[in-house]
């Protein structure tokens, strides 16, 4: 049991199975705990090292995806060992470049991307 608060992001997506497929391909990771009610994904987790990110398919009432509300003000930031390889994998899986990768004056090489569900990501590495 942790002795400090732990943040566990949960993304709401418009198409659960497609989102899980994208995250597995884009981040070369695995999913677990997939639970469906009829055809709708109500819970799944994507593994990022020791962190699990929840994924829920929108229900039209309490859980709405960025595509249903016109975007998102939240940006998820992930640090990887090789940002150029990670970005290529992200785009190959179906994501899009928002701000191209470049060396930044604050000591990181990073860029901003949008996944097919409309969530924003900063992919980066330390310089």
C-alpha cells in the first residue's frame, strides 16, 4: 500500500476497442481488466511502467469523449527513452502531430500529439 497519493488518469473515448488497440500499438504496451456491458467498454487499464491508465467508453451522460465535447483542456505528458521512435510509433498507430518534436530550451526534446480519440499527449525525453 502506498503512503502517498497516487494519480490514476482515466480517459473517456468514443470507441473503446479502437482506443485500446491504438494505445497498445502506439505505446508498445498491454491492456488488462477489460470489462464490457453489451458492446460498450466500461473499464480497461493500459500499463505505462508502474502506472495504469484507465479507459472508459463514453456513455452519453456522465462520460463524454473529447470528440463529443469539442476537445480537451488536459494534456498528458509521457517521458520515454527515445522520443523520435515513440512519436513515429504514435503516428503510425493513427495519432497526429500537433507540435513537431524539437529540442526545447528547458532541457527536453518533445512534441505534442493528438490520439484518435482526441486526447492530447506530450511525448518527450530529457536532453
